[in-house]
C-alpha cells in the first residue's frame, strides 16, 4: 500500500495504491490523521483510482476521516472508486456523509 499526498491551495489529495483491508487500514488511518491534524485542509480528496481491493475496513477508514476532517472544519471527498467499490459505498450509505466523484470519462 502506498499513499501519496499532494496539496494545491486548500485542497489536498491522498492518492492510494494497493489494497485496503484489515491488515493495512490502521497504517493508512494513522498517516491520513497525522496529515489532517497538521495541515487541516479545507478539502481532502481520497483518490481510490489505484485501489484494487477494499473490504469493510475501507468504509471505516472513510467514516473516521470524515469525522476528523469535519471536526477540523473541512470536507472529505472520495474520488475514482472502482465500480464494485462504488457499489459497496452506496450500499453502506456513505454517500450521505461524503461526496463520491469520478474523474474518468
């Protein structure tokens, strides 16, 4: 799993690559939390383009980052989830909390 965080103005993008499961979710959470607390971006986009697999740990990851960034006055956006991941997110109701976008044509 790799995480690459870039910032442009008040928007940060965390590009994830690999798999999100119970083995690595804690590491991803900790890195994103450190970034949110230190930088406090107005918007954090988590780009799922490079995610090949996600289990329920990914839903918890999104919900927790949403809560933290909301407490800091920002918003969370999930970008470019694979089709099956987008379906899982919709079934979980996560769209009521965060915006899900897709850059693909």
